[in-house]
C-alpha cells in the first residue's frame, strides 16, 4: 500500500515542523505543504545541520524552538522564491553550485581547494541572479578576506570570460588581480611558477604516506596519547603528521579547532594539501 502524507496548512506545518527533532522530517512536512516535489533546497539551507552532533555541524535536536522557527522560516522563504522563478530564469555556471549564505539568501558558489570560494549573486547579494540583470561576483578567502569583488552592469556579464578568470585564480589569488579585476599575466606566470615548485614539494610530502595504527604512530613520535589504541588507523606523512581513517573508510583531518571529513564533500587530496600547508607553516 502506498503511503500518503496529508497536506497541512503552512502555518500548521511550520508549528509541527518546529517540534520535530529530525530535520529531515521537519523539511518533509514543509515541502508537502508547499507542494515541493523535486527535493527543493532543504539540503542547501541546512547544510550545517545534522540529526546527530557532528564535528563541524549543529545538532538540530539540541536547538531551541525559537532558533528552529527562525531557521525554518528562512527555509520557507528561500523555497518559495525558488518555486516562483520559471525554469531557466537563474544564471547557471559550470563548476558552481547553489549555496545558502544565511538568512534565506542564496548564491552560486565554487569552493577551491585552498578554502577560498567564488560567489555570484544579484545586485542585493540575496539571490542567484538571472543572466540579464546586474551581477555581483567575489572571490573570498577561507576566513572571509576579500580577494576580489566586481559588479557587472545588466547585460554585460560575459560568462565565458568570467569562468576563465575563475580558472586563473590559483592559491594566493590576491597577488594576480589588478585593480580592474583582470589577471596580470606577468604576476600570474611568476606566481604559477612558485606554485609549481610548491606542488613538487607537496607530491614529495604525499610520497611519504604510510598507514599505521594510532599506537604505532604514538611510538614513532614518542607520544603516549595513543598507547592503548590498537584499533584506530592513521595515514602518516613525514613520520610526523597524520590523517585519521574513520571506521566507514572516510578520512578525517583535525587541525587546531577545525575538522574536515571526506564524507562532507572534501577529497583526501584536499586534506593532504591542508595538512601539507599546516606542516610547512609549523616547520618554517
């Protein structure tokens, strides 16, 4: 027998959704009430939320009712705005994904391996723009520092030229932009040469990788922290740095108060790059 879900008035669906400790059930209630049939943008709006606590996520079940209500209202606003736009009305860019910037605001985003990201929005910075309106773009560092910002007047956004600019933004991109937002070829070439040398060092760092138990790693570096841990497995680099292998086969890197795990869309190669950069900074 097919299971059917009763469509509730939106206000009642919101009231019930706030009471749900499971974010997926909460979104299902609202999507049914709104008439969403294609999965909607719930995954984008709640990318930081988990049913259970995670290293860098929020446990939905632990949020208070007022916070849940505010987050769900933002989600409803975003979902309604998306539903109101005809198909093909929003700009699409190869390599970019829909990204929720907070408060019901959306952008197209491309995340780069160094932690920086490109964002593309409308004039107000709240919506994904249509191709023929004023378009704002920006390249931002991992900690929010502004590398580059530019607003294209309506009808003057050249998609191919912009994507070429994005492809030419290597790590350390602030060095290669001129004040008009174009890439200075001499600066870029010099920087790329520096990066090629750095890439060779990174590959040498990767070549030292070997798998061992946490206990063996502790013995290697003279740290008793893992002396009773026979089960945890590490990927060890330069006999000094490690990435943990999770029970499900994913890889996790913890540096200070930051944590990344491959199940969240980052690759092992990107984790290795972060670990390499950290080790280089630590050792000078």
